[in-house]
């Protein structure tokens, strides 16, 4: 360990199956002064990756995790060494271990415990073992669960530790057999586990363990009675304490005559206060919340200063500077005999077989599945009276009729279909021509303000009507935000959508406000049945492609859209999520969810988690330029930033694409300059256009001011003046030029602008070299 660079505060992740090796690894890490972080080989890969990432693990002791460059994998089998390293002295402030527990927001949280607290736990273990010498102690707890560290301390106190194999641990009869065979004197189990062991005969016969520690969840009145009756041959201790209080905070020896389950009195190094909502102590017999103080308090939560400050508060009753109290969320009342009676939780945290479970974590995971609309998690007894964790889910309506979700393209289309059908059913009482129900901002999860949506619709329709189009085909028409605005200008409008409620809602709307030119079809985006080749002046696919399952599906839809477009027609693919701006998007999303003052490292980690969970399709602009190159009918491509003054998810991270079909007029002579070199700000640009400027001016690489904040966050500041494209459109209004904007292909942070005095078509053509469309001979 020392040779691997383990020193104080260096986390060492240990991911081994239960075995003597895991205990050796634990001892080695602690003795070398490192921070022990247990992981379970059976954890889902996501959870393991999250924890390794959060602690920035460089050293992992494992045989199970896949190799990863940058991490050292140690073989925990002993290697003989003639030259033992000097063992460092440990400081009480040093972190001893980090235990991960369930977190209510869907991600686990790590609790860091210092040696100061761990050594107090050791004193407590020695007190419980007082008078017992060289006993056999069973190690029965999961390695990732903090009582396992208490069991390890029996070894440190000079006793023999029997690491109970996993299959024996889970089988009450096998465990009782082992207790007898190995003459186990002490074991530590949860009350529910103990109930099963007693049923399997733990307390029968003449070889019963002398000490049984129970903890991790509340003891029922029935078990309490049994233990009290059997407390002659066996000493039972009921232990209470959260991980944040270093395993045990209070203890009750059941040989003391108390008839109802109690969690006993504080350990000598612990202060317990039972306080009301105003942090005032409650009188004996009155329920309040348990606050813990003293030497057992953990340092706090890994990388969560906000949560640490919220749960570890300044102790208003202590005159010692820096004294803290940990707010447990457990309810209790003092009894006149000085013991505490546990009364449950103040929140909905569940303790089940010793596991601390935040139902919110499970609910958050379940509702990520597109077919799950809502989820609730609780504990209920099964037919045998055993407690079980139960999840209740409300399925999205479509999911109820479909077979179990399969894999691949179809399953994903079905999943999204279920999501949209539910959204559209919920949107059924929306405003007829401006139904924005269900439009939520994915950065924050909040509904997008109506004025932002109105701008979004206005600017989109403005772009669609930029050139006349009489015959329009819209794929994924939704609730008709665009349809109602286009109808007055067109002779034929065909809308399709795979959401039946959306199509029915629109049909109903058309009955109330008839428009003879409108046709609607309930169908998937790939279905172009009845659409003739070259029959649409404009094909619109707006804010839809992100729900396509993959690139093949997108290819199929766009190839058909190109066939459907008439000569001189356009295909408008709008509101496309930009893959090239994914880092900025996830960083902004993480920031929107971060506690104030959280570290940049933590934000980056949350950003990765958001990225991991995102099931939508993000597309980089190059996809469309490549499509143009392979598609003989496409002669020009425009990649456009969204218009709009409001800064939101759409104006920041999405773009529109216009694919032009049919011949374009010849490109004008274009003067090409580079932003930051020949032209460096709006004033210089305006001057250049004012005084007898060129026919057309193409300015490459103008930095995008909408992303300035994101780039600072990602520590990638842009070195030239940045402008909002809206300012350039505004500038165009004060000159004789029209302006056209397109992404600069090589750099997603920048745009290329083209100023020309001619038609928009000409502009599209003059931008084309920038985005590499196909050049047709002649
Ligand atoms: C965000 S809404 C956009 C609606 C409309 N285009 C607009 O701009 O207001 C996405 C629409 O696409 C539809 N959609 C998503 N995936 C689809 C698919 N594979 N086939 C057909 N429609 C789809 C949804 O039902 C939903 O109505």
C-alpha cells in the first residue's frame, strides 16, 4: 500500500467478494493511512463508476472490475517482503473510511469518517467485549455496510474473526450450523436477520453465542420480548446509530429491565439531544428529533458541502467553538429512566434488513423509464409477514397495452410513443392554437415560460415562411403549434404524428375551426404512404428528430423527405439538439441542479451523470452536410442557430437545418474575412458594410456570445469578441444587405455569417462552401 503511494486522505477503493482477503485489504488500507472505500462487486456498473469517479480513485483493490488505465489494480494475495515499509502514524483528523449510502435524489452519497471517531468506536467495542477474551466473532455484515467496520474492530481487539461466506450468511440454518461448529461467541445482526436465526434454532441447545449485537433497524415489540426472556445465557445489546455518527451512538444492554424496545443511552463519547422544530430540547416523554454531537460525528458528505451544512449544524448548546450536531431524521423520546425510545423517521427514509434506503432514489430510477409515468416505493409485509420493498408504478397508457419492452429501434420508438401519448392526453385542455402543455425545459425540468414558447413558434414560422411554400408536409406535427400558423398561407397541409391523442386533438380542433386544406394522419415518421415524389414545397420536421432511436431511422426519414420535396423545395429540420454542444449543455444542466458553492469537480460529475441518462438523439451539424453530399437532389445546406432574444435550451444548444432541393442560382463573388483578424467587432463589421462594401461578405468564425458563460464554466474561454447572432440580424436591418448565418464547421462555438445583397437562395449558396455541400458539376 505504502509503495503504491497510499498516504493520508488517499482513497483506496476495495471491491472484493466477502472473504478474509477483504478484511486484509481493509486492514492494509487503514494501516497505511489511506481512506478505505468499500464497493460491492454486485453493484450495478453505474453505481460503481459513480463512486470511483466521485472519489477520483487511483487505487482499486479488486479482482472483479474491468481494467481501467489510470487505476492500479492490486492483487490482494500476500507477496513476501523482506523489507517492510515503516508504518505511518495516524492523525485523529485523518479520514479513515468512506461509506456510501442511498441518496434521496437518485445518486448515492459518501460519508467520510475520521480516525478520531473510529477510535471511539473501538473503545466501545472493547467495553462490550469486556470480560470476554479471545472469543470467536462472526463477521456477518455486507462489507459496504458500516457495522462491518465494527465487526472488524473485534479482530483489532484481539479476537478471532470468522468471515461468514456469502451463501451461509444468507441461509439462516447454515449460519446457525456455522455458529455451533465454529463455537461463535459473538455476532452482530439486524433484528430481522436475528428473528430468522432464532427460528432456525440459534438460541437452542447448549452452544449459544454469549453476545449478540442487534442494530441497523428498529426492534419489534415481539422480538424484544423474546430477547428479554433469553437474556440469561446470551447478552443482547441493542445498538442505534447512523453512518454519520460512526456506526453506534446509543446502546442498550437488554439485561437491564426495560419492557418496551429502547435504543438505550448515549455512548460515553456521544451527546444526544432530542429537539423540536425550533431546536429546543423537548421534555421527557415528548417526541422530538434526535441530534447527535460529540466525537463520533463524521466529517461530512463527499463533495456535498451544501448537504453537509444542512445536516451537520452548529451546536447551539455547546460553548466549544466548532461543535456540531448531526440532524438524524430519527424521532425519539426520552424515558424517565434515561433511555431513548425510537419512534420512526421524520422523513420517508426506510430501514430494511439494516439497509438504509431512500425511496426517492428508487423512484427517480424507475421514472427514468419512458413507460413509467409515476412510481412510489414503500415497505409492506409479504404473505409470511416478512418486510419487502414494494415499488408501485403507474404506466404510461400505451405501455399498458404493449408487450414487455423489447430492445432496439422499435422498442425505443414505442417507448417515446408512450411518453408522447401520455403528454398529449394531459394536454387535451390546452389552448387550441397555442397548446404548450408538456413543453418542459430539460435544463431545469420546469415548464418553459409562455413568452419563450411564443418567441420559439414565431421565429420558427418566420423561417418557414421566409420563402413561399404552398404545399407543406409536416412530420411529427404534435398539437399543431406550427400548423395553425401555416394554414393561412398554404393550399395543402399534411400533418402526421405517431401520437393518436395528438392527431385526434388536432382533428377535433379542425372541426371547430375548419381548414379544407388540412389533412392529418396517425402514423410513424418513417411512413410516407400516399405522399407522392416531389409533391411538397416544404417538408417540416421540427423538434422531432431527437426522439428518433438512431441514425438509421433518421436516415430513412430524411431520405423519404428528400424524395417528397419538390424541385426548388426545402426540407426544414428544426430545433435539432447539437451534439457538438453536448458538453456545454450537460454542464449547464448540472449547474442548474447544483447546491450553491458546489465544486467545479462536482458539477462535472453531475454533468456526466446527466449525459449518461439522456436517451435523446443529439446530432452534429456535420451529419447534415454529409447527407447533402450523398444525396443527389440536395444542392445546398444551411445550418442555422435558433433565432430569439430569450436564452433558453433551444436558443443556446439547438439549431435548424434547411436542405435545399433543386438547382440554386450561381453564388455571387464573395469576399471572405476572418473574425478577430480583418474584422473584430460589430462596429468594424458595420463600417465595412457601410462604405461601398462588397457584393457579399463572408465573415468566418464569429464567436457565439450565447455560449460565453458555458465556455467559462468549461474553462475554454473564447479569445475574440463574442456576439449574439440576434445583434447581427439587427445590424442587417440597418444596411442594404441581407444576412445569413451558419455554423462554422470546424468549431461549434463559432458561426460564419454571410452578408449579401441578393436573395436568400443566393445566400444559401454562398454559405454552402463553408458547410461542404455537394458541388454538382456545371
Ligand atoms: C416536441 S413535439 C414537436 C411538435 C411539433 N413539430 C412542433 O414543433 O410543435 C414532438 C412530436 O413528435 C412526435 N414524434 C416523436 N417521434 C416520432 C416518430 N418516431 N414518429 C412520429 N412522430 C413522432 C411526437 O408525438 C410529438 O408530437
